[in-house]
């Protein structure tokens, strides 16, 4: 495969060659505003993220915790649109870092699935993470993604049966997203005891990298997850670093860089 999605696989392979997990960083587009969001994501890249997830802000984020909801609402209040998300993707992908969009399905359906796939490809995006659709949900996404060699990242959870995990991973391209916390997202003080067994079950049926999202917020937790996963996904902690410095953007970017460096060190310590 030589399309844009191949960049994600290459980033995980590079990390594996270095005998470490990849660090996957998430921030929503348009937060605190479009240009500020691009600047913040570039800080993640410069400080050690291997793959970037750009969130598409949505008005009914049923799976997001309060931290990400607050950031997405700020972006929506400022009028962020899908075109701003694509502009963010283009700016980040230009750094050479694989950039995927994390989105609920409704905005993509409204935009037009084939149109979005074409525009994401044109922006240099690598693919989509789609938390609220499954491979058997009969959307147009798999066909549109295949037409542009885009990543198709679906989620597995502790509640997934072995048969469900096998079906889901077979439909994935790029990596598999293991969500090891039941319920909404958010940074947590401890990692989940469900994550390790979920990764083991998932890796038993696929050769794709398995990245874990469970509320990691520091390098110690990142090291723990990196000891059994191919990737460590961090979102709420990055958003919180910016929210905590809402009145001082420079301080927020410094905090973001320091947190990213700690997490990047963590995935290497494992």
C-alpha cells in the first residue's frame, strides 16, 4: 500500500524498530481557535508525538468526557467548520506526521462521505477514527476510504466478544483503537486493568498495531501502557494543559510541550 494511510503504518513500524510504543496525540481542531489549534498540534509533533488525531468538534459528543467536550464547545462557539478541520489536517500533515481525523459519523454524512474522503486525501490526511460506527454498520465509509487508500480505524472494547474483535480488526487499516475504559473519555489517575487483556485478545487475531486509549495523563502511565501496547493514545490530558492556561497561550504551549516530552519519554522507558 502506497497511499496516505501507509504513513500511519510506517510511524508505528518506526516506533517498533526503536523497541517502543508510538505516542498518538489528540487535540480538537479550532481549539482555542483554528490558528491556535494548529500551533498547539505542531507543539505535540515537535515534542515527540508520532501520530496525530485531529478531532472534529461535534454538538452531541456522547462518548467524550467533560474536558474534551469543553474544548469542542469552544471551537463550535467560534464557528469552526469541516473546512477548518481539513485546513488543520493539511497544516499538520505538511510536517510529515501521519494525521488522522477522529470524528462522530453524523458530520461526515452531512458533508458527503465520498466528498469528505476525497477532501481528506487532498489535505494529506491519513484516514478516520470512527468511534460511533462499526464495520458492519453499512455506511459508505469503507468503500470511500478504499478508493483513496485511507486508514479505517475502528474501536474494540473490553465488552467486545472474540468474534467481534476479529471482525473489527479485519476491517481496520492503519491500526486498531483499543478503548480500555468503559464509558466516556477523560484523563484518569490510574490505568485500567482491562487494557492488557484487551490488547492480548486483539493481537491474537491481527498483525495490525494496537493503540490504547484509556485516559493516560503522565509519563509513568504511558510507560505502563507501552509495556503491552503498540501505541499510547493521549487526548484529555493535552486538552487540560491548554484549558488550565486559557488566559496565557504561551504558558499553555509550554505546558503542552512539557507534558508531551514526559509522555514521549514514558513510551521509551517501557
